[in-house]
């Protein structure tokens, strides 16, 4: 018996969310009185693999096949199923991100293992295996009980704080036989947006709405984001008016984010927008309308014109950052 | 080239969410049900575009739901599509939905199956991937663009911090999101035509759920917003640092 966790990497290096997934898996392993095995697919250095021990992986199963350097949902699901069988896994953890959401459902259907997609809690074992997840685009939570012996969980990134501990993982190579079908999707082109913090994994987000009055005013928002090291987001009307690209749209029909800090500038806070961001730990609302519904969902508020307040806030952030050094 | 589009119904995006029966049931009283926006705006409209371009020969719509799902599937037919199938059961377990659709689709030999990236009510985003596994098909999730030529799809999909363009041989399952197509409004001719389009009701295969929702909860209400004067941005920054501990 064990808990296994898909340890995602980007060209051989691990990100914080992977450590979070391992730590989460290890917490469940503790609840079940068993051990944690991280499964790493593709090319990663041995030293990097061992460091996963510091986040709770006692063992790493490494499938070193370089064909796995790019995501193939079929091949990843097959490799995880093979690792699960080898380890007698009772719980399989992945992240609720683009990779996890491609692989976990295939794995769940393949093993007929029930899934909780987008978990935000550890399982409650007092009445079965009950895990909390967001539903209605963040407007509510559901407690989902998994009925099957093997369980699959995708963890919503940025749910738990990551703490580095001690420990070196025991690395074991695993060989999995693939066939051509597993790699029948060919990657033609990869276009990465460089120089900015990806929105989905950003800890700090600065977001603009119609109160910004027009795309020409965005440099003021960008200046604040730069000062904070934050990612940029926007409301739906802003994306629909093509003031900003669609991938920045957060809300019920855009992206759902849960950063540590969400600063909403000139966004009134329609229910659809709140749905996409109310998982944020701290919300700051800047709006000239004191009746804006967003203030009810905010931790901190400033009433005033966005374009007057933004430079002041940026200056205050810069002053604070300099004092920190 | 046969396309199947998976449609689910979901509460209108302006719905205030409430629960009944000791927080075990979603309270549908006064709630307007709509076509799940990802299924409608992106999956369905892209399928219709492919048919209009002559790439696809037929577009079928499928939903897993009881009779109360029929207005929504009729509304989808008003946008377009040749026929609809309703599998007569309902479940919040994504495996049941995927396996019921797979059981039907296995005999129909669809070349392309489109669905939304997730439903806006249960937000799992796993149905498409499960369906692909059960039908032994390829799967591209979170696609923003889809074109077809010679039984190969060119699909752009979201990846961390950017996009990837893939060539994927058919048969294929694609989950769709923003960028795939522009939302349409059904016209009167479409609404009239939808009334007479075939809507086939199929008995469920009776697949057992792998999971169940036991209860719901609403997020904690914020206890009150702390206001700062526009002149006091140092105070706000200080609070974000020492009180909220986020910077």
C-alpha cells in the first residue's frame, strides 16, 4: 500500500506546486499510515529527484524515457497506472492544472477509480473518504465521497503552504513499455508568453475592469504589477472589448484563480467575476463607487478613482520594497 | 466526418447558489438552466462551423439528463445540429456521465467528440478525458483552436504560461474553451427547425457511480472590509505586509 503522486517538472526542474502536491500526498500517507512515492516522468537529474524527499517523498519512481518530456496523456496515464500497480497505491495524487486535468481523468477511467477534481482539503476519513472541492465556479464547496478502493485526487494548486523539510528520496528507475499509439499526438509548436508571471500560478494578481476607462491606461496597472511582481488579470467586459487578451480574463467563464493577494481595480464585482476570484486569500478593491458589490467580498478597500489611486499605491509599494532591502 | 457534441445544462451564471435538505441538495427553485457556456459557445459553435465549411457531414448533440434537460438540448438544437440524444439518467459523478456517453458513442463511430472544458456547476473538467480513455481515443484538453484536414486535427491548447499546437489523428476528443469560436444567438428559423429535429431518448446503461456528493457548504462571509483613504496607500501596503502577510 502507498500513496503515489505525479511530480510534474518543467525541463527537469520542479516548481513549488509540485512540492505542494508531494507534501499533500505525504499528509494523506500519514493519515493512512503508509508511505509516499513520487512518480517522475521524463528527463530529470538524479540530484533533483532526490530533493523531492525534503517535501515528503520517501521514494521516487523515475520513468526516464525522454519521449515523456512532452505531455502525452495516454502515456502518462499508462505510466502512472503501472507505478500504482507496482506500489499497490490506494491514493493517486496529481495537480489540478493543465497536465493533471489531462492525465487524471484517463487514469481514473482506466482504473475505475473515483476522482475528486480540484480538491481543497485533506480527505476526511471519519465517514469514508470525503474531500472538499469548489463547485459553482467558486460560489460554493461540495464534499465528495469516493466509493472505490483506489482513489484519484487532483489538488488545486496554492491550497496549502509549502514547507521544506529534511530527507533524501530513494530513487528507483521504472521501465514502462509504450506503443506508438501512446505518442500519436505530435507537438508542432510551443509558444510561451515570456517575461510575465503566468496567471494560473501567480501568488499576487493585479486586475483591471471597466473603471480603468480604456486600454491606454493599462501602463498604470502594469507599473503596480511590476512593483509587486504580480501577474495581470482583467474582468470579462475588458476582455470582450479587446482592451486586454482573453487569457487574462478571470471569472466564471474565464480563469479561476486563487492567489494570496488579488487587487481589483475598477471592477464592480459582478457575481460571475467574484466566482472566479473569491478563493483568493486577501482581496483589495479599489473603486470609485462606494456601493460596488465587490467591497462586500473584500478584505481591504479604497474608494476613489482608479487612475488617481494606482500611481499612489505603486509609489507606496516601491517605497516598502526599498525599505525591505 | 461525424461530430458528437456533449452538452450539459447548468444554472445561469447570475444564479445565487443555495442548498436545501440540510445542505445536501442544490436548491433549483427559481433557477434558470442554460446550456453550459463552454459546451455552447465553444464546442457546439465550432462543430457547426466545421459542418458549414463542409468538413463535417453531421453534428449530433448528446446530453445525460432526465426530462428536465430537454429544454436545454432543444435550445442547443436551435443553434444547429442534426439530431440530439438524451441518455435518461442523471448523476454528479463524472465517470457515470462519461461512461454513459461512451456506451452510446461506441456504436456510432464518431470521428470527433467535442465538449466544454468543464461545466460551470461542478467544475471537474474531467469528463472529456474519461470519455477518451473509455473509447480508446486521443484527447486534447483546454483547446483554443481546432482545424481539420485529412483526418488529422490541428489543435492549439493551453499549457502553463502559453500555448502548444498539436497535430492529433482522429478519432479524437477535444475539450474546448475561449478562443475556439464566437458565441451565437439562435435565430427564429433555428428555433422553429429545432422543434421538429429528432431528439432520441436512450435508456441508461446503469453504470455505478464511483463517487457521490454528500453535502455542500457556502464560503465563509467576509467579516467586513477595512477601508483606507486614497491618501493612505502606505497604510494599505503596511496592512498587506504585517496584517494579511501577503507581501
